[in-house]
């Protein structure tokens, strides 16, 4: 029984190592998505846009569900 448990543990470890190696290889092969990052708008611009928006209760024809 002890020998079977030891063999099972060794097989489980080899399987985990193989799966990890395969997964890492697949990750390395995937093209890296390069997203173009734009700088956020300055707060002065953003605040003026937000100030112009109506508050929740002020929206014309607002329906509260």
C-alpha cells in the first residue's frame, strides 16, 4: 500500500509539472496584446463636463424603475 501511495504521489507531481510547463509554453507563444494607452483628460476638463450633467432627479422624463 505504501509503495502504491508513493508511486501515485510521484505520478501526480510529474503530471502537475508537465501541465504547468505546457501552460507556460502556451502563454509564451501567445502574442502580447499591446493596447495604446492614452493619457486621461485633465481634471479641469472632466469636472466641467460632470458639472454640466443633470443630477438623478433633474433628468427630464426620467423613469425610476
